[in-house]
C-alpha cells in the first residue's frame, strides 16, 4: 500500500508532530469525505510500501528526517513552489526557502525524492503569461540538479475556489485549450534546459510537445529509490489521473496556507480554527 500524505492538506507543514505520533502508533483514522465515516489505515511497516508527501513547506519534517528514514520505506515529496503574489498565496514560505528544502531532500534522501510542482498555473492580471515564463525559468534555474521532474496543471475553478479568488479582487482568465498547450510546450522547453521533464497532472487534453503525463503517486519512482519492486495498481483518483493506487490520510479544510485557488479549503478561517484546535494525539485530522 502506498500512503498519500496528503493531497487534501499539508501534513509536513502543519501536522508533523501528529504524523510521527501516528507512525509510532501504527495506524491512522481517516474521514471519508462523502459519508463522513471514519475508517482505519494501517501505518505498520509491513503494510506500507512507500509514502508520497504533498507540501509547500517540508521544514517541520526535516528535524525528524532520521525517524522517517529509519522507518525503512521509500518516500517522495511533491513540493509546490510557484512564487505567486501574496494575494494568491497568503502564507506560504518564501520561494528561496522552498528551493533550499528541495535541494536538501535531493542531497540527504535521494535524487529521486523531490518532485517540483509549479501547480496550478493561474493566469490573472497579477500573473499573466509573461509572469509564468519568467518565474518558471528563474525557479527552474535554481532547482537544476535537485529534481528531474516538474508537474504543472492549469487552474480549475471550483465553486469554493471561485469564492476565495473573488475575495482577492483579481480577475482570473481561463485561456483557450490551444493557448494552454502552447504555454505548456514553452514551459517544457525551459524545463528541459535545466534537466527536468515536464508533466501535466490529470489534464491530458493540454499535453503538448515535450510534455508527459504526470504520475504523482508513482510506484516506479518509489521502487527506483528502494531498489526493489513496489506493487500497486494503476488507479487514479479522478478522470485523467495517471497515478498508482494509494490511501490518502488527510482531510479537507485543515490547511491554513490560504491559497486562494485551493480546491481543498472552503475558507482559511475554518482551516486556521481546525489547525489551532487539533491535538497531535488525535487518531485523525
């Protein structure tokens, strides 16, 4: 079993103490987002083939890296860094901090451990097409040699993210599919210049020259790190998803980063409240 931690929240940034307590206890209870019922996911070593962490700040995990390595299972880190304005990303760590952490993961864990996510691509008056070409190039240059892949997607405006984006006062533009493919191809060319492949997450319709299909939960990458096969079925969690099957242990409305485009948080005040009142001894988020 591959454990995803978590595309619903940022466990490394906000729930590090809780995660390592659950690792010690050998299980976690997870709320079904549809029924609300709790179910148990084993975190015993014999049941876990690997972890995929999703984060914008791996810093709280770094002092505990030894415990994670001692667990003896491979892990990858899907690390999002975009350098967007604060209107879009209220409380993420500075891009230079994120870059340093990604480089540390490549150095101290494995060259295949960190995967950079420039995700989602948001086109607005504050982040027009030219912004993305310039920002992506600057970040790719700083991350050269620290990762072999960058994952992108174009923002999908869900109802909850539409409300949060409206509060920023920014007008978000949804380009035509051909324009998205053109931008993806240009970003892919920049990525190649810096030793990375560019892949698209769950958006095969925007694949262009030089782009591949993202496999964010990747049994092959975990196996290459571990030096032995990692068995998992190819089973994405939504249409267009090319991931291997995993069990996600997070919960929605628990990440207080305050990213206006986020699909996983209704409003930041609720997420802040849940974060501040959460006990690291709880069985679940």
